[in-house]
C-alpha cells in the first residue's frame, strides 16, 4: 500500500476527494471547534441557574415533552444518549431540589412520568433570557432550510456514534494484540544480529 494511502484516516469514497482525507479532517476540526463552543455555552447556562450541565439538559428535555408523549427516566436517557442509571441518579437530585416531580404514567401504572414543578419552570424561564441571544449567535447564520438539514444530519450522526465507539474498541484491541506480537518477535531478531556482529 502506498504511504499516502496508508496515512488516510477513512476509506469510504464518500469521505475522500482528490486531496485524500483533507476535507474530512477540515470537517472534524470545525466540528471540534464548534463542539467546544457548545460545551462552554452549556456550562454557562447550567452554572447560571446552579445546576450541573447534565441536570440542565435533563430539565430542558422534560420541558420539551408533551402530554401525549410524557417522558420517563428511560425516555430522558435515550434522548440524551446517557445511561439509565446515571440519569436516574441525576433525576433524583432534581426531585429533591423540587425542580421536577414524578407521577404515575397515565397509560402504564408501572412507569412514572416526569414534569417540571413550578420552581423548575420559573428557573427555566429565568434561564431562557440567557439562552436566546447565545443560541441566536450560535446558529443565526443558518437559513431555515440549512438548520433543518443540520438537525437531520446530527440526529443520524449521534445515533451512529455508539456503534462507531464499540468498533473503535474492537479494532484497537486487535491492533494492540498484533503490535504486541510484532514487538515480541522483532527485538529477538535484532539481538541475534547484535551478538553476531560482536
């Protein structure tokens, strides 16, 4: 394999162009930079109302639920791509702080639904005054159509992230095993040559 091909960080034709993976790397650099901005904004929003970033996201997710589709713990975890156990722990803290409340699910008595308390709603109303100008600045350069396309693309990418990470762990373990085997055999040949030269 030519050195230039061996250095490529992707193999799918859709991700490559005549310059190799330069466009892909540019996309990732821009995404990481934007992601850092989003993380910083999320931390700013959360600290403004005395919450952790995860607790802030949980409140927003519950706020956006509807009476027809009420959210329980599992639905919140799925929407935020977090583990159920972690979300349960954070939700219990929010219940203790009187920001959300649990009530029986109207269609399934074994489940609970989550809703904002009056205190939780007032907290988000206060927070929205900060969110509006920041989100307008983050996304305001996009047209409505561009924003819809971005929403669809990010939903697909986020859904695929877990499987990509599992693949990364599998490939890393395989390559580590291969590299360890090569390391065990290569130095032995080198030592034999050194003894011969003496």
